[in-house]
C-alpha cells in the first residue's frame, strides 16, 4: 500500500498535510547546525523512497483510510510557552511536558541534576553540549531505515527531547515525558532520544494525553513521535507508556532500542484512546546477554483502529526476548498485531518468545494476529510464538457466575485481569491508578 497525498499537496511533501514546512525550512527556523540539516535531508530522501509497509507479510493489514492528512496542518510555531512550570509529579525525578506545540513544563530533581542527568529539548542541548547530541543521532542509527514514518519523524520533527543518564548513575524516581495534543486541524511531530551510559539505570513514563477544554469532533489532530533508546553495557531501563488521546486524534509512534552487552530493557505500553494508532517497536539486541521484556495492550471501542507491529532482532549471543501483546476490542473496533523475531547467525544461545492474544467482545469487532520467526542460528535456547483471537472463555465466566457474580461483572473482571500485566508495571502509583480508572471507564456494559 502506498501513502496517497491529498489533492493540492505541495511537491515533495512527506505526509501531505494541509500545511507542511520542508525539513530544511524547519532546520533554519530552529537555527540548527549544518550536520543536523543534512541529517534531516537524508531522512527526507529515504522517506520518499519507502513504502508504507516494507514487510510483505504485513502489507495487507495496513489501512490508512481513517487518517485525513489533508485537513491537518503543522503548527505555525513550536517553542516554549511564556511561563514554564518546574513543578513535578510526586515521586518523579523529572518532568518535561509539551502542550499544543509549546513546552509548558520542565523540571529536574536536585539529585538527578547533581549526577549529570539531562532531560531537555534538543534546542537547549545544542547550545550546551552539541557534540553529545551529534554523537547520539547523526546518521539515523537510532531509527529503522525501512520504516517510512520513522524517517518522516527524523526529517520533520518540530521538537526533540533528550534524556541522558551518565555512566554508573541510577535515577531515583521515574522521568515523566508528557505530550498533550489534540487541537483539531493541528499536527505535532516529535523525537525523543533516551541514552543510558554503562551500568546506568532509569525509568521513563511517557504520557500521551488529550488537550483539555477542546470539544471533540470536526477536523482530526495528529501526533507523530519516536522514542529512540540506546543502552550501553550493563544499563537497565524501564519504559512505561499511556496513550489516551481524544477520539479525533490519530497517532504514529516508532520506538527503537539498541542494547549493548548485558543491557536490559522493559516496555510496558497501554493504548486506549485516539481514532487511529499506528505503533512500531524495534528491539535490536547487539551485546552478549542483552534482554528485552515487552508487554503492550490495546483496548478499543467504537470504530477505533490499532495497528501494532513489533520487531526483535537477536544479533549477539545469549540474548533474551520476551514479548507479549494483548488486545480487547468492543463494538466495531479493530486491532492488528504483527510481530517478527529474527535470530541472526551470531546469536548463538538466544531465547525468544512472542505472544499475541486478542479478545473480541462483540460480533463487529475484529482482530488479526501475525507472529513470525526467522532463524539463522540452530543453536538456540528457545524460539517460539503463539497467538489467539476469540471471545472471552465461557468457562471462566461460568466459574465466576457460580460464585454469585453477574455475567456482565464477570466479563469485566476477566477483561481487566487480562490487561493487568501492563498496568502493574506503570512506575508512578498515581499514573497506575489513573490507567486502571481509564480502563474501567472504557468498559461497555451488556456486551
């Protein structure tokens, strides 16, 4: 499938938005150095060559028809609000919030600042330590080269965020990154880079939320973002994500992680809101003993669409991958779960599992699960996948009803329990409880 540009879209447009500045114009507006301008231009050239989906296994399950690019325009100006709050959530080590295309909050604990931790925008980092950012992102190694939307974000991002933790530093409390987007007819394209030095540890909570006080309906809103993770030897990172955009918002997100020797990464991602969500996660296990544990959930209703893809590449020996995707779909919502584990020749002793499971609560709900394996090294500990798509287990419902629980409440308990593995991994108690309440409200009785 190709991305069809709307009539009247400017020549060379990457997305076909109603108003879309060129990568070069963006770089000039942001006063970026020459190397970064060239990096944007290289990404734009690559994006124009790429199809929407490069993997032939998954091509039939990409549908962009719900997205109306032609009625959405980039923000005329992206920058800092007049007043920036430094107040952080209780228990957090840092907060950075972007709302309606403007940086509105930035805070860092004294402990984290004293240890050399950086949580700031690209613009500020370029003024303080330009070589650090250049070392991390120049050349595009932190994003997949075969994904069009990742390269569009690399070329056309309007605001970038860097989280940097030096060697041997453990950050006490989660780093909270909050994207509040949803003004009708507006698009925000972002990049987030998270880099941890040797034996460093941190946790990140990324929140994608609706802008308050804006009526839903009318023109769509767009948020496109990345999280580009680089873990040095022995580093450990826990990432939790909560997506709760309004019903008129569409989102595209690429998460890409490169893990060094004995590095460990945990993803816990929940997608609940929005009209259309397209997500891709790439885990590249390079160093010996690197490991990733990934759990993602989607809870749909109405006519929501969730397109979730996951790639895990074992390149180093004795690497471990444990990946789990779960979806619950009500009314006429749909979910596509697509995953690939690739074990390369050098990955002797790899251990990898991919599970994709969906519950369909109504006759109109739909889901597809496509787990797959590519194995080029026969000497592995494990390489397996499993999947299922179907209604709630009637045996479980009968068991709960035999204990005096109504059918509707029994179904609700089963569904929320099905999604709990991700909820339990959210690092801030307040954010964890907020997600439970969100899932509870999402439930439609009498199905």
